[in-house]
C-alpha cells in the first residue's frame, strides 16, 4: 500500500482529479490531505466528494476550522448562548451555507495531526513551534504557524520558517504556507505550492514502509505535481498592489 500525501487543495477539484491520475492512485493506496481542502477555489464540494469516495484521511486546516467555528458560533447565537455570531467573510459564509450534512461530518472528524509510524512521518496542517514539546503544541499553532524567531541577535530579519529550526524525528509533512513555494527542510517538507493561486498541486508518494529521505534530490523524486488550470483566487494584498 502506498501513502499519497496531498498539499492544500483549496477547492481545486479538477486539479486534484488530474493529480490522482498522475500518481495512478488506486483503491489499495492510502490518501492523506494536509488540510485546507476547501475555500477560495471553484469546487470545494467536489473536493470533499473525492475525499469521501477515496476514503481519505483529512488533517484539519485553518479554513476547515474557520467554518466549524462559524457554525458553532451561529448555533450558540440561535440558542441565545452567545451575544454575537462568529464573524466570517462572504466567501466562507457562502461556502458554509452550501455544505451538506455529510460535508460537516467530514470536517468534524478531521484530525489536528496524524502520525504515520511506518513512514516515521507526522502530518500537520501548518507546522509546529520547534521550541515546544509536541504534546504541548496548541491546535492553533498546528493550523496556523509559519515562522519562528531566528536564533541569535535580533538584527535584520528576526523570523525564519519554522521548518528551518525543526530537528526531527519524525519527519513533518505540512502545508498552509504557499508564499515560499515547495519547502524542503532537513526534517520537514511543505507541500503547499499554491494551486489555487495559479501554482501547482503537489503530492508526496511513499511506497509501503518507505521513510522520507533527508537528501533533497532523493526527496524530490517522491513528489508529483499538477499545474493549476488557471488562477482561481488572488489574495487581497496582491490585488490591491496591482491596481
């Protein structure tokens, strides 16, 4: 059985279909998502359908958590238990209203982290704080962290990617941060290559019992990517800069 770990899909269902074809995914393989299956792209419901039909394991991303928080706040407000509903933008609010009960079940049962001991791999959405023992990492850190303080004097850039400071094992596979592109740290691999922004959708394919090599060239050989069909979403800051 192979293990196929896929980076942030963000509603890019057609690219996900093409990626699974490219890796020749079969019912004997295990599919793992690093989170952020939904929002921003054209077909979040289609992505969730693929996750269900393949029996995939879903690690929870910050976009899944945002919708779960919104629904919880909305239900508490309806019951009179909260003064105000959870604030949420139109994009997520419209998606939340479109989700079916079976979709909410998938989001609710997603994991904040996943260990794959046969590969000596831990999957999280965003990463960890290398200075904190794993059992003390908060869910918010696992779903949102990008950088940590750099060591030494605070001159120049005081922050570095958390993966540059992490010393395993286990090897951590994550997503969340598309800005740097593919991240190949010694003990961590970041698979968010910005498909929804016009980049690529990337997967790591591990053979039965295979460990992730620390050598970059050998690790690149385990990666398969599918180019985006188009730019599906432009971040607000980028859109403002183009005006």
